[in-house]
C-alpha cells in the first residue's frame, strides 16, 4: 500500500485528531508503529531525538542552518564533525569549518574528489565527462565517508554534494548525517 502524506490534506497526525485519520494513513499499520516505537528505545536514538527536539524548540525558523547544526551537535554531545563538501563549494567549506571550530567542534573535512580517482578507472564513459578525451577525477563520496569513518566522526555534515553522490555518502557513513546546503 502506498502512503500519500504529501497529498493527504487532513494531517490529523499533526493535530492528534486520531478519529480523522484517512484509511491510507500508516498509523493504521500496527506492525509499523510498534517497529518505529521500538527503534526509539535505543540510547543513541533517544539522545539524538532529545537533542533534535530541544534544537527545534529553541531555533525553529529562528536560526540559520549553520547555527542550527552547531547547536544540535552540542545538545547531542557530538564533538567530532565530518564535513563532506563539493569542490564547487570549497571556499564556503573553509568558512563553515572555521565557524564550527570556533563553536568548539573538531572538524574533519573531505573534498568530493579526494583520492584523485580517474573516471576511466571505474568505467565512466567519455560522454559522461565534462571534457571527453581528457582524464578527469571523479567524485568519491564513498572515500569521503571512509575518511569520516576512520576519523570516528560523530556527526557528518554534507555541503553541496551532487545528487547520487550524496546518496552514496549517506549509505556509507557510519555516523548520522545532515545537509547544510545543496548547490544545485
């Protein structure tokens, strides 16, 4: 069964008017509800959920995302942040890293083309390159995640990774992640 929350129009879950829930609402799936509630019993999940709620209450629609991430990291007890960024936002990444360091956080950063892996090495066709016929470095989101994992980052921030590259980073990161900004 598909769930269509985006087009629901009732949003009884937000208002807690449970008698108005539409038939397609996932709340009617008891197995799903039990599994979701069980996941919140884990200590790390509770800590993150509590920090998210406190951050939301204090800064919702008040703080810029940059500040919100720093505040959340402090509330969650995170000290080591990973910063995975696109080469197109390298100047901004330097500013972001300095800001978080000034907030008392240790920042480990990795640019998207870390490792200088040639696109040819993994079989990217010439027509998918910016300059066909020339060697190009590919984006390496798995490598970025591995850098963060090896550095034991506790919370990773994504800045401007391309669609798909961000997905691979999220999939391979061992730490929870958030997005500071999309560039496209």
